[in-house]
């Protein structure tokens, strides 16, 4: 019996909708927001740093589910672009603390405004004047929290499943960037 047959069809539909909406927002934001494009890993790192100022590279890896080596590469590139700073912790000289720069703050502000504008525009165009229900936002927050909690207890598999062909990765950047 397939895994699909064991899942609730409503949750399958919700998963498809979330992925489709995220893809649409990502594609449109790239076209409409004048910012330097980041890879998906760099974007995850930047969102984590913005939400957790003064974090360490290990904090980012643990909190975002990324491999430590990938976080290090992303941090090096983001530092080179002027998006982050790294400083020794004054209390623990061995620890390195990472913070976003004003340039990164402005960039993430533009992106978040663009994302929100796209969602608001799509909702307004198709809602016939109905306000977005708070329950929709609450449900998505609950799902995200559940996914984060599950990742924290189980972690990710160390090997990705084999892809059947070139371009099969649904998370690939539309501009072919790694």
C-alpha cells in the first residue's frame, strides 16, 4: 500500500497548496524585488540570523536543519556580500556571534514586504472582500511549529533520496543557482 493511501486527502491537498503558493511567491518576488538573489541555503541562513541576532554557526545549523558545512559556505559568501558580521563573544572568546548588517536588514525588509504584497494581492483578487481568517494564519503557524519540533527530535536523514532525473528537485532555484 502506498504512503499516499495512508494520508488524509485534506492534508495532501494542504501540502500541495503550501508548496505551490511558496513557489509562486518565490518566482514572483525574484521578478519584482530589486535585491541580490540568494541561494535557498543563503536565504535560510539570513532568515535565521535575522530572527536570532548574535547566534553562532552551530545555532544556525541546528535551528535551520542545514548541514554545518553548508552553513559555513553560506556565511562566508554572505559576509563577502556585506550581509553579516561575525565577532568574538565578549564573555566566551571562543564563540563567534553572527549578526545581520543594515544592508541585510534593508534587503530582508524589501523581500518580506514583497512576499506580503504578493499574498495580499492574490487574496484580495480572489476573496470577494472577505478578510483572511486568522485561523488560516494560526493553522500555518501550528504546522510550522510541528515541523520544527519534529525535525528537532528526529533530525534529517543524512542522505537525500536519489532523483530520477535532472531538474527533479522541487526546491531548485529558478535561476539555476546552487
